[in-house]
C-alpha cells in the first residue's frame, strides 16, 4: 500500500517509524514531515489543511491510505472530503468524520455526549454572549478553582483554571469577547476535578475497538509540573497507578459507552480516540476527548505495540478490527522532549542540532526539525523526542536522559524529572 501521513511532529515521525516497519507499506509520504520522517519516506510540502492540495497529491502518488496525525484537518472534515469525492472515496482515511471529531472540536458537544451516554466527567454549564449575566452569576456560586473552557479548538490554550471567582469572571468575559476568537463563542464552566491524569488510546472502526498501552504525559514546562502548559515535555508507559482494576473501570464505564455513543449517533469513526482521563479517588473520569493520537504519548505508545500498525489501520478502515489481537511489548518506554529556549513562549528557529549520531540505546524522534543539506536545524518549539525502552520506567528514563545530554543545540531545554510522580 502507498501511505500518506498528514502532519510533521514527533507523533508523525513515530507513525512513520512504525508504518515503515510493515511489509504492507510500499511507498510512504509525509506532508509536510520533518528531518526525521525524510529518512523513512518522502516529505512533501503540502499543508494538511489544504484539502485540494492533499487530493492532488493522493491522486498523483496513487495513495491507498491517509493517516491523519493532527486534529485540525479532522475537525475541518478531511474524512468527509474524501468520502464525498468520487475520485477519493476508495482511499482509506484513518480518523473520524467531522461529526466524530466534534468530540475534540467542541467541548460542549463532548460534554453533552458524555451526559447522554452516562460517561463519568465533571459537571458543567455552558454559556454564550446572550447568557453572559447568567454565567457570571453561576461562577459567583462556584467554589474555586474555577475551570473555564473555550468550546472550540484553541491550540491547547483554551482551558483556564482560576483560583478566584473574580479572576474567573474577568476571564469568562474576555473569552466571550473573543480572547480565543470564535473558539470562545461558547464557554464551558466545569467542576474542578482533583486527581492524577493519564491517557488511554483506543483505535475503533466504529464497531469494535482495541485498547493501546496506557501513558502519562507531562504538559508543564517546569520540573515538578510547574509553569506554563506546553504541547508535552515527555511521557511514560506503562503508568504505575493504572492497574487492572482501574483499567477495567475505564473499559466498562468509559470506553464501551463511548463506542456505543459513536454507534448510536451514527458517527463515521475509523480512527483513534484519545481519552484524557483523571483518577479521582479510585475512579476514572474523562477530562477531555481527542480525535487523534497524543504527542508525545505516541512516542511511547507505539514502541510498546508489537502489532503491524498498517495491518491494524487497514482492518480499521475495512471495519474488521474485531479480527485483530493486540500484542504489547512488556518493556517500559519513556520519552524526553528537547525544546527550544523560550518555549512555550517565543523562541528562535534554525539552530544547528548536533550529537544525534553519537546517541545510543534510544530512538530519536524528530518533532520541530528541518534538514538543510547534511545538517539538521531546529524548526519548532518541541524539537526532538528521545524514546527509550527499559525493564522499568526508571531504567528507560536513564537512557533517555543520557542521550538528552548528548544531543545539543543553542538554547536546548528538557525536563529531568519526567516520570517523577509514578
Ligand atoms: P484539556 O485541554 O481539556 O485537556 O485541559 C487541559 C488541562 O487542564 C488538563 O490536562 C487538566 O490538567 C486541566 N483540566 C481540564 N479540565 C479540568 C477539570 N475539570 N478539573 C481539573 N483540571 C482540569
Ligand atoms: N499530549 C497531549 C496531546 O497530544 O494533546
């Protein structure tokens, strides 16, 4: 099969790494890709949100399967674009329809879905400009912290947790007056949940589902989970506090009702469901749905999968996922992200990356990198994810941190405490 991956981060390099191991993959293209994916396939300078350009590429290169990495093309309806086009309708698209992608693209939609299918999540109310006064009154009655969420996609910045009612009311007004653009036209005010977070990844064909290894990511820039939110500074798998008892609850109380909801609402969904979960007391609750794999969770989840990923995705698109048995690698995997100085604020690009060849015992997944001749330059905030195996999470982390010290570029920063709480 000829396969096209849409996206260009560490997640997509990991997809490329796993896909290129499959005997089912003949030709691999990545749009736009990065310096890492260029070593596994052909990078093409096409924007994943430009569906006409994606179409031209798919037809030109005889692509059989499109694997969608990021959420934005899915929320914008890339799946539907393919299925409604005579020339493209036979191409397999891994990802949900626009309707399915609303689970990520609209917080209010996701909350109503969870309410309808009895999926445990924080209590909430939603408000728009016309119910602003009602919203302010509602927030006045909340015991802080107050959780505010812009309804739509806001590049991971649309969730605010405020420690006072006054602050929350100010932010609430700012959101409704366009702080996050149209994403904040509706604001969800949610009960604060106190617990520890983890990520569960499910592949579904809309009928059956398969659960991938569980992971935990570290979103804050600073050690000890302090400072600003980032796209993710590292991840570990497995997660020590997620035992069989908890996973059984996740499956019974969250995964099964989610798949049932997808079926009852007749959403076309042939892709990944990323469950952002929190353990409150002994029970799991949903913090958020995403309609794609996580980044950097993918960098630890796929290395722990023994299955042929192409076979899995092919079965998904052909709605026969039920035939497949998931085989996991018993080893632990960890990843440590090297980021540009200043990230998640402003940072410079184009820094020369050295030392990649000197590393050993890890898999180097590129995120924001760009090849220029023989040299590799930084090209984003998150630059390289260093993934390692170990008999334990600790052992894997040692290897990741050893290699994190070897790879270098001006302004390099990484967290040395990934996994500190598990
Ligand atoms: P989200 O974009 O929905 O994942 O939210 C970003 C982060 O905000 C999550 O990873 C949590 O750490 C935090 N968060 C979101 N909703 C809640 C909640 N109801 N209670 C506590 N923390 C939350
Ligand atoms: N690591 C969190 C995400 O991919 O959204």
